[in-house]
C-alpha cells in the first residue's frame, strides 16, 4: 500500500510540475512594449517634444517638485514616484539641448540615477534640497519658470499649495514673479506619442475591437437570460486570456448598458430584453497604453428582421456625426471646431445635443491631457476645447445620440466611439469605424 501511495504522489508531482512549466497560450501573439524601454522612451520624448514646447513658450526652466504622499502625476514618467523626501526635477532650455537635473535625498538616488533620464543627480543630506535648487536657479536666472499648476488639466496640476509656498520662500519674490503654468509642456510630453508608442496603440485598439466583437454576439447574449454583468464577466475573462488590463477602474470597465442609458455606471443585474439597445464602453491597458472604444447593438424582437425606423435614424445620425467630426480633425484645428461639426449633425437631425464633449485624448490614461473635443461650456471645460490638435496625438471620438422614451421613462442612447490618430497632415482611424448596427437575434 505504501508503495502505491508513493507512486501516486510521484505521479501527481510530475503532473503539477508539467503544468507549471507550460507557458500560457494567449489567443494570438501580441505586440508588447518591453518594460526596459520605458525610460528610454521618456528620455527621447523630453528632447523631441518638451524642448520645442519650452522654446515655443519662451520658458527657460521647468521645475517638477514631488514627495511622499504628495506625488506629482508626472513623477512616474520622470522616475521619481518612489522618492520619499522632497525631490526637484529641473529641466533647462539651453537652446539646442535640454539639460536635466534631479535633486533628491541620498536614499532616493538609486532609482532616479538608473533611469538614465538625468545628466546630473544631486544628492542632499542634512542641508536639504533648498540650497541646491536656489543655486541652480540663481546661476541660470530664467526669465520664465514653468511649474505644474493648472486650472484645467489635473495631470499638469501636481504642485501642492504648501510646496508652492515652500518654493516661493526658497527663491524669493524675484523668481516667484516669473512662475508660469507648465500645462503646454506637459501636454506636449504626455499627449504626443513616438512611432513605437503608436504601434502599441494600434495593437491595443485591435485587441479591444476583437474582445467587443466577441462579446456583442448571439453566442454570448441570450435575450431574456443574459445580464449586463454576464457580458462584463465574459469580457473580463477575455482580458485575462489576452493578458491585458482595464483602461480605467475595473468596476466599470467594461461599461455594459442595456435599455435605458445610465452614463458612467457599473454593469448591473438587468436582464437583456428584446428591443433593447446594448452599448459597450470599453478599453484595455496594453504595456501602459490605453484605448477607449464604444460599440452598440440592437436586440431584435421576435417579429423583427431589422430595428425600428426610429432606432435606425438614431444610428445613421450618429454614424454621420462621427464622419463629420473626423473630417475636421487635423493639426492646428481647435477641439471646439471638431465638437461643433459633430454636434451640428445631431441637433440638425432633431435630437437634443449630447451632454458631454465629443472626444478626448487617450494614451497613458483614458482621459489624457490635451485638447478637448468639446463645447464652450466654460465652468465645466474651461479653456480645454480651445487648444490646437497636435500631430501624434490619439483621440477617442464619441458624439452620441440620445432620445427620451416615455415608454421606458428614460433616455435611449446610441454610443459610438472611435480611436483616431492625428497625423502630420490630417487624421487616421486606428479603430475600424462601426458602420452597421450589430443585431442580436
């Protein structure tokens, strides 16, 4: 008996060993960005995008201050997200080159130095950061000093009130009077992508479309049985299969909305019925790059071969709004113009205007810094709709059609969202535009 037990144990051990050593098989080979390229790309972007932006703005110096628990949103990009003590990252416009200096506590030096981003890393101990930063600023005597302060762009608003006060005390009124917002620098750095980054975005868009296509199908959706949560869980399984993460908070990514629209909401236990519109708003994070795509389907009633005319009209109007918005997208155009073009199609067709912008920049985050394709709603959007589109930005273009239903006591919504790359001369769809309403039988 003991011999048999030993044999069984040996057999099971070998099976488990084989299982551990078998590599996971993804649905297909996926292009990914090697982790070691992260700081190589960040360094290249400082030269390619930040230096020209500083020149255009007449800015001589950009200072990013960060510390434990008050971490600047750009700290990870600049290899300072793990810094405990107060840290200053200083970028100096020297005309043909960008000088890069980091000032940090002695125990924070290693990861900053290893990033390869900085020409010089200054380590401080008991004397603190202040004398080193003051010396650099006084020697360079910059006419304009950019700081991460912005009313409209959270990613460019990382400087806390107390740290600003600290900086003013160090540098004095002479230099404090030269402080300006860094938002145009941050926009150039974050929103414009290098060619290798755009290739990852292409791959991420392809995966996003593949997943949504599989989810919005008769194989997955059974009218009267399938819930929104069922569809969301199927999508999450596919994400695990592909080895990708969600583009935003996992509770609402994907957003699956059947029947009456609920906006940004988690999938519910609502059972999908015949006659429902189903909208999936979904994006993935692939190697740190985020997509944002929406697709809409209609669940045919028993006696229908196509959707009702009012649904088809909503659909056709939204497709046209996407087309008109896309036609406006090119470098130099302001976001307001893109939104106005798409919005006019919907309003002229007799619908209420959609209660949001027609689109936004995507990239390292779902709502990345950059021009907003939005209306002139000052308190809500500030000046974001009046920034110019730049080459190498990627936008999610998403005008929507809403129709109030008395029968359902709420709004029906067609949700379409396409990912668009701004090229040197125009624009290019990264996603394949949805031209036909998906039908669930």
